[in-house]
C-alpha cells in the first residue's frame, strides 16, 4: 500500500528526501523506525514531517494520495495539547489513518474530564481536585499527600519531585507554578502508594492486553519519591543514578491481574481509543488497582515499552507496526 507517515518535526521546510536521508543514516526517531518497518513490510512509504505549515501538509497528502496515513503526530509547534488538531484535519479530509480520533485525544489529554468519565464507568481512580487558572486555590477535601499535575500535558511534562505535596502551602505553591509556567489548570490527586504499571492495549472490537511493564525504583525508598517524573522517564543519567528501570512486571495476584485487564479494556473503550493505547495503573500492597492515566497513540519507538510488550506477546517490531496498520484498515472496512 501507499502509506504516508505523518509526524511533527522542528525541521521547517524539509521534504521526503531529507527525512529519507536521516532514516538511511539510522537517526533514532520513532517515525523513522515506523517508516523502516513499513518499508520492510513491502509498503510504499512517504515521510511527511510538518512544523507549522498545515497547508503544506495537506498539499503533500493530496499529491501522494495515500491508502493510509500512519499518524505519528505528538504535537503541533511543540505543544502536545494540539496534536488532536492534526488528526482532525485528517478526519475532515477523509483520509484513513492509524490511531485514536481527535475526540479521544482531547478527552485523554484533559485529565480532569477523563477521570470523570472513568469514574462514571465505575473504574477505580484516585480522588482528585481541579484548580482552574485565575480561581481561588482552596484546600481539597481529600487527604495528603497529593500529586499535582498539569491537566493538559503528557509524557510527565510538569511533573517533578516537588509535585508531591504534604500540606496546603505546598499545594498552593505547586498549583500556582503550573498556572504560571504552563498556563493551564492543575489537578491534585491522591498519591497512591504502590507499583507503577503500564498496560499496553492493541485492537478494536476485541482489544488484546499486552504483557505488562512495571517501573521499578531500586534506589528510592520513600513512597512519595517513587513517581514517574519527567526526569524519571527521559533523563538516562537520572534513571541510572536512582535505579529506575522499566521491566516486565513482577508477579501480580490472579484477582488483581484480572481486574487490571478488565479496567484497561474498559478505560480504552470509555475514552474511545482505537488501534492501540496504553493505560497506566498504580497497584497497592493490598492488590487494589487504580487507573492513573489513559494514553492514546503512545510512543512506538523500537525498544520502548509498547514495542517490547508486543515482542513479548510474539510480535517482532515489523509485525507490531503491521498489526496497527491492519487494525486501522479493518476498522475502516467495517465502517
């Protein structure tokens, strides 16, 4: 098939040939790894990176006339909250594309709204309070410690060790920091002391749960410091210093595992994710599972969590990327 791999980039004005050179030079970027897998699977692949020129994006798509768009978009002009806009353009122009629709991206990006939807579906979540910009910061009706996050970011942007607060003054200071630095509401949620689990999901009518990833903090003793901050996810030196690793999950009790799998599928459906996604959990010592976050279109790079889980489930990287393609095509054929 003709497949356009669409992704955001800092490279303004680059064309397919420029990106192809980087792919052939084995530059480590998820979109290049996806494209290489598609090429090795026999597809005619067009690399379409965009920065701020959406008119150019649409013109290149019209020229190429893809059978499918592999949507690897993570942001627009560096702002993750606007990724839905690119997907909305694909939707409005009638292109078939992989991954979740704009509605799911909007819902999942809004931590407050998504938690309300999950709660409506009787999915276990931490208690929380929302603090809009320019409104009074009142003491919450839930106990400390709390973790304070921006409502419209992903990849742990805006989350640091100082995000965990144990009193009202610290809460107010962190909420004001998010209002001031990120210009968006903050959400303060109950800090769940437990294991951090990432549950990959693939499929649509019969979604499949992939082997679970666990984040371990080998050199961190205090529960309030065992959190997935931005540094804990992306800073390799920081991860090494504190013994932070993503591994396949250690043993989980049968009842807890059944509940995690049930809740993951239900959250995936409730927020209308498609083709693939990841649901983040905290599992307490008494085996109670809480959904922390729902992630449509999670990171697909080779060697990262989703790809590793797929490989453990029997799909090498090329097969995993092809599975996403086939899930998307099947969805459109049934529409």
